[in-house]
């Protein structure tokens, strides 16, 4: 098959148009069969609940071309199940797991020429979303939902290589609240945190580290990515918290850390511990791992990468995970699925 004509290694991490996306509508108690369309816009009732009351959640996963030419996705069932949890939490009708997977496969297949060639560092980003599309003016759940999936080819997140970033601990903005919706992937959490991220970038930081909203004592996560660190005695620690999103990348790194002898531990992580860690990173589908070069907390700063290079544990975790995701290494945990043509 002829691939689209792109400068793959220099593709940005942004939206690029592809041929088709898919929409399924839930109405009168059932999902329809889904419609592939070339239309990048969608007609929407102006009283749709997603527009007024934030009934919206999304997912993000990547498809890669393997050396053999198969197209594979990584732990797609986990994304499907997480979308179900997100929908249930904000009282939306969840697309069933099989329908979620079918939808992703149909869109990937309709856009095979946009799956970046193996070895370019690029991938096909898959973005599923569910919205309340039914009209409602009173504050209550919609009676109609739309599940949509689009794909877009994305370049390597780090154009200049695997580069450590500077973060700042955020104490003036809460991303989410105890007993709120921080543990699900809803758009509202992003709206609530945009101002913190923008302010951090204006000050020259890549993003913020959020603390728990109640005591401002424990690390939660960093914007759209989970936080992890390596302790001086060789443990992989990552926050246990009810107000963070369970990252599938993080779950996978925990498994790989174990394999590397890093004794992974999920536990509350006090912000004061940042001064003792030897390495730290953020993780999520987009960048896989973003090594943290420094964290600024009040008037102190800890520097994990004085030479500007990512630490050896972050680098090894990154290499092991991306090798499995792209089919370059064996997949002993059954994480990878070949997209059936
Ligand atoms: C999506 C997301 C992550 C990363 O999750 P992955 O499953 O690894 O992509 C982390 N934190 C938040 C808040 C997110 O929305």
C-alpha cells in the first residue's frame, strides 16, 4: 500500500487531516452501527449537554507499524475499559468494550496510508471521544450520546531527542478535588487546569506538578501525565491517589520496572521527597516518558539532569517500552494487538 507523502520524522505533534473518522450514536437504548465519514465537522444540537454541562470524555492511544508491516495497537482494552469508567462517572452511556475496539480498528483501517512507516519515530494517534449530544436545558444527563473516533499521524514527541524538561510545583490551582472526577479522563479536568499550564509556560517551565488538593502535601500528577521517580535505593515510586488518572503507560512501566529490579511501589509521595530522588519522569501515551530535568518548589529547585541528559533508568524504561510498542521486542505480557485488516 502506498503511504501518504509526509516527511514522517519531522511531523509535528498536532492535528493532520486524514481520510475518514467514525461516529456511533446511542439513541432509544441502542448504539447504531457507526458511520465512516470524511467530514471533519459534526452537526450538533446547540443544547447538547456536552456544550453546556461538560458531558464529555476522551481517550488516547497510538498505532504503530511493525518491522514486518503489521499495524499494532498497545493495550487497547485498557483504553476501552477506562472510557467505560469515565462515561459512567459522568452519567453518559458508555460504548461497550467490543464496540470501542471495533471503532478504532475501522478508523485505523480506513487510514492505513497515514500509519507512519516503522522506524521513523512517528505513530498514528487515535482519539476516541464520547459526548452527550442530546438536547437538554435542565441539568440532567442527555438522552442521546455520540461516540466518535478520529486518527492523526503524529511525529516523535521530542524532535530533538529524549530531552529533560523543567517543572514547577503548583500550589495555587487544583486540577481536581477529592471525591471529584480527577480519576477519569473528562475534558473538564483539562479546562480546569489550562490556566496553570499556560502560566507555567509563561515562566519558562514545561508544565506543573499538581499536589493533592486537600493537604497540598502529596504529589498527584503533572498536567496530562502521571509522575514517577527513582529513589536512591533503586525503587520506582509513583503516587497512589484517588485524584489522578490511572495511566496505562504508568501501569506498563511498573511492570517493566519490576523486570529491571527497580521494586516498583505505588504509595503517597510527599512533595518534600523530590529533593531525595535520583531521577524523575512524567509518563503518558503522547510522550511515553518525559524525563524531568528539574522541579522548582517554592524557593528551591532540584536538578536531576545537571548534564542535560536523561537518567539511565528513565532511558532504559523508555527504550524497553517503546521496543514492545513498536514490535521490535517480544511482547511477553500480551499488550500488543495486530489490527485485523
Ligand atoms: C491521559 C492521561 C494520562 C496518561 O494516561 P495514559 O493512559 O498513559 O495515556 C495521565 N494523566 C491524565 C490526567 C490523563 O488525562
